[in-house]
C-alpha cells in the first residue's frame, strides 16, 4: 500500500530497479489495522481484475482515489461499495441495473431478482434455467443505481442502515467472486477484524 515512482533498467530476463521514490505511503490507512485490511482488499481486487502486462489508467486512478478516501473518512464501508461497483465497470463486468438481462424490458418497481451469472437484474417474469438468482429489494436497486451515477465524494454522503448496506455488500461480493472464480482472501480477514471490533455481541454467544 505504497505508491512509488521507479526507474528501471531493462535486463535480459528481469528489469532492474535503479531508483525508487515514495510518492504516497497512505500513512492514514496504515495507522489502523482495520483500514489497512480494507486497503489490502482493494489491492487484491485490482490484482485479480487487472490485465497482466497491460496498463489500466482508469482502474489505477480509482484505486488511488479510494485508498486516499479510506484514510480520511469514518464511512469507509461506502468506499468499498463504490470501489467494487466501479471496479466491475472499468473491467468490463458491470452488471445491468436498468433492464432485465433476459427479456431487456425496463425494470420497474416490482418483484425482481439479481443474477451474477446472468449479468444483472431479472424481471419478475424471467427465470433463466441454470442461473443463480437472489432477491433484490427496491432499496438495494436504488443504492446500486446511485453508486453507478455518483462520484466518490457524492457516494460518501450516503447514510445506509446496516441491514441495507449488508445487502448491497452481499450482492457485489457475489458478483466479484463470480468473475474472479475464487474467494477474495483478504475479505475473510477484513470481516473477522470488523466482527472483533464490534465485540462478542456481533459474533457467537459466549457462556
């Protein structure tokens, strides 16, 4: 979690670092173990979705913006939601939130579902076989659309009930996991730290 500028000399097999300068150490993020775990989560997602050997300026800028925000806000969970959604957008895996991915009809307030395997929202009349689908409340759909259209600064002004935030997180996590084809290792550590910080009441009951 350190941004550096390197001078490289091309070698026969590997490039050699001839000079290094720290541009940003993200000290505010590293001052807290919980913030550090969230920063590592962002870094792991970038590593997973980035194309090896190819640059992605948009994804790089998103990472820097969100790392900076992690150390400057008490609502860093919103930073994670925003990052995951825009990571999917920049990587070409953005779910469809405005039309049914099966029949292409416009999604209206009703009973609808979300399918990470189908690529987005399903209307109440469509049930494609072999596709994982989960309930999608109107409130969650509104939050996802807002995050899609907003800047990070605007997104951090949201104040979500814990239950709604958990729903949005679960949906984005399932989508990220589907496209990565594996669990995000740092997510389990981040969740454990968050649970520990809330105390015994957030985990199992002790006697």
